[in-house]
C-alpha cells in the first residue's frame, strides 16, 4: 500500500478512507496524529499495529464539538465545561468518566475513562465532520520516536503502513497537548503540554501537578508515561545553563565524530564552535524551541546519523515545563556535566 498525501481541499477523499476503516494521519496545532474511526474496533487495532504501540496505552478521542463528548461521557460538571469553554478548540486533552461500554476497550485500554480533545486545526475539524465519527489519534510516529511536526516525519515513519496523510504544513506548538484528569475528585495534570498549569488554575483553581510525583517503579496514571519516548538513535544530553556551552564546545572538540548541537541563536552566535559541531537553531526562546525540538532530533537522526546531540535546557516553568518533560525523556535524563 502506497501512502497517499491529501491536501486540505481533498478532505472528502481522506474521510472516505477513514470511513472504510483505514488510517489517515491528520495535522493538529500540536503534532500530527494517526487517525482512525474511534467507533470501529478493527480500525483502532490497526493504529497499535502501525505504530508498534503497547496495547495497554489508551488513545485520545478527537472530536469536532462538545456534543460528541456528551454522547460518550458521563454528564459534564461545571469545571469541565469551563475548561472546554476556555481552551477548546485547543491543546488541552480532558479525561472523563465514560457511560458504561460507550467506547471499546481498544480505545480506552480497558479503563472506565477516555481522553477527549478538540484540536484547533480547521482542516482536521473538517475531516472529523466529514468522517462523521470521532477519531482516535496518537502521535503519528513509530512508538518511542519523537512526535511528528511535519507531514514528512509521518511519511518517514509510516509510509506503506497507512492509507494517507492530510498535509497541512507545520504544526504550531510542536509539543503535545496537556492531559488533565477530570474523572476523579481532584483534577490532576497527567502530562504537561501547550496549555500551562497556571493557565488551567486561573480557570478551575488548584490542580494536582501529578507528573512530578510519578517515579519509575510506580504505576503511572497516564499509561503512556511509563514508556521510553521521544528518543532518537543518538544519545541526547541536556545542557542546562547557558554558561555551560563553552565547556560543551571544548568537549565536542575532543570527540572524533560530528556532534549535533541544538541551541537558541544567542548561544549559537556566542560560541566559537569546533569544526565537528553541526548546529541546529532552536530559534529565539522556549516557544520557538518547543516548536523545533522534535524536528531537530529527527534532523540529526535521519540526515546526519550523529551519535551525540547536545540540546539546550530551559527553566521548567510555563511552556518550559512541557519542553523539559519531552527533552528529559529523549535524553533519558542525561545532563551535560
Ligand atoms: O497533542 C496531542 O495530544 C497529540 C495530537 C495528535 O492530538 N496526541 C497524542 O496522543 O499525544 P498520544 O496517544 O501520543 O498520547 C496520549 C496520552 C498517553 O500518555 C496516554 O497514556 C494518555 O494520553 N491517556 C489516554 N487516555 C487516557 C486515560 N483514559 N487515562 C489516562 N491517560 C490516558
Ligand atoms: Mg505520543
């Protein structure tokens, strides 16, 4: 099967594939998703197979409107409604208690909850509407690899394994949606993302920032958090402070091979780089860096095949929390010392 590329004016053709139970990757404001009809069990099974994803890791259900959520979930409480009103469409995924049997166990991983998201991308909202069903959509990468922020990343990982890709250019944020669990008494952040904890607390008051409390031997609340993630083939090291880059450049000079460097322009301009440093700009700040993080990791894997990548760290506040969460995972917590 050759994977077709659909443009935003070919929504009907893309939707026809989804209706047949085939897989179509779709763009969102965060990363590209791997779409399948959430109400078709055999289509959903294909998603796990194409990605090589462990089957206990549940999927996000992408909807074009709140009414679709109400069809599957228990009645929405006031705080859930406030979140939807404030952040939807947008990069906030909300976990809700389901009506019994409302969605297949292949979607929920056997939980009595499901994750719902209303992406802020018109072409994909059109696709969901044209398909007439909600779409499951994990990030459209091979399991364990950095999430795709361009259609060509999806093509690289999944060509021949899926029916099509709806190509609507680069995604906006570059890190995935924030996941908040609203199925229990105390709202909890299960994955930091493009919507910050501060933004959420301004709307519904204090939330449990649970991501900080999960250690490796605990059963994580979001099953996805226990898997190795965002990892290129190269060893990634985080360079935490701008002052460390001079020493990092000396370390690169001592290496026999090319070393990848991912840093903001001010860092790149301030250092006298050795010959074997290959530079990849993260732009000007944490916002552009979040946008370019996965693309940079993929750049060094696919086009250069380097063994080592040094990547700039940022304070883990605001958007920096999501950025550092992804970077630390891709680096396996390894920091340049
Ligand atoms: O930005 C995004 O959220 C992207 C785009 C494509 O929408 N999607 C995405 O999906 O990142 P995925 O499957 O890569 O991540 C979904 C996360 C996983 O960590 C999963 O374990 C968690 O959400 N999750 C899904 N359903 C859950 C549930 N019922 N309870 C707890 N965690 C859940
Ligand atoms: Mg993912």
